C-alpha cells in the first residue's frame, strides 16, 4: 500500500495537478483494493479486458496518456470551481481533448468506449476499483460532450 501511495504522489507531482485532484478520495481506494468482491473487470470479456488493461490510464504510470487524462480532470475541477459551464469555450476545449484521448484509448471501438463509460458513470464503480470521480465531474463531461 505504501508503494501505491508513493506512486500516487509521484504521479501528482509529475502532472502539476497539485491541489486539483482529491487525493483523500484516492487513498481509500488503495486501502480497499484487497477488499473488493466485484471488480470492474468482471463487466468485460477477455478481448475487451486485454484492450482496457493495455490502454486505460493508470495513476501509478507516468505515460503521456495517463498524464493527459489527469490534466483533463484537473481542468474540469477548475471549471467547476470557477463556475465555468460545460458549453463555455474551456468546456468545449475539454470536450475536444476528451474526444482525442478517447480515440487514443479506445481507437475505433465505440462499443467498448460506451460500455466503459456506462460503468464509469455508475457510482458503485469506485467500489469496484476505478479511480473515484465526483458526480459533478462526470456530469460536466456528459454536458460538455453533448454540447459539441
């Protein structure tokens, strides 16, 4: 667990998202990792899992794709804090970046992207091992993507 916490701190520093990501929400996820009874992985078949495990961002990783997703979340948190709506110019820039990153993550596999997004929006996904995201962040994503 200490190694995971160190990796999270390293990722936090590398991404310049200091103060933007709610680390108090992430640390319980690390603690609960051994307590989960139903992992997010159980929602996908073997082929889908291979793709997801290869492409999904991992907080312990410092790859560019992961860093880009972390920056997008930080930008959304900034918009929420500043009261910028999803249809603002920043919201639209975020929507474009999400579309670009989704293409890198899922390629042409729109079915897998939609299946993962449906799981991601489920409040229980945090208990299944996915990084916690506030409902407001998820709602902002939905709204900014629908206003493109």
